[in-house]
C-alpha cells in the first residue's frame, strides 16, 4: 500500500509506550516520522490526555500507523 494514500486521512499512531496519537495525517516519511494535525494524545486505555493543533512524532517512537 502506498503510504501517501494515508495523507489527509484520520489515523491512529501507536507509540512504543503503548499510548496513541489520533488525528489527521499531514506528513509521513520513510523513517516513519509523522506529523499529525488536530492531534489527540490518548493513554494506553484510550483516555484523552492532551490535544495539540499539530504534533511531530519521531519514527523511532512509532509502532504502527493505521487509518481510523
């Protein structure tokens, strides 16, 4: 699947610590560096912790990116 097909889609990013970031995918590169707009940070139990207008996630912290 072409990673660019995810751009502007609602995605869920699972991080190494078990938490999630959900929002609109703005950018994704070959190192799995991700930029999410209108991001919500969720705990491992899926409770909202914080919200951000835009957030950058370094690829070494990402387990996977999935369409919501």
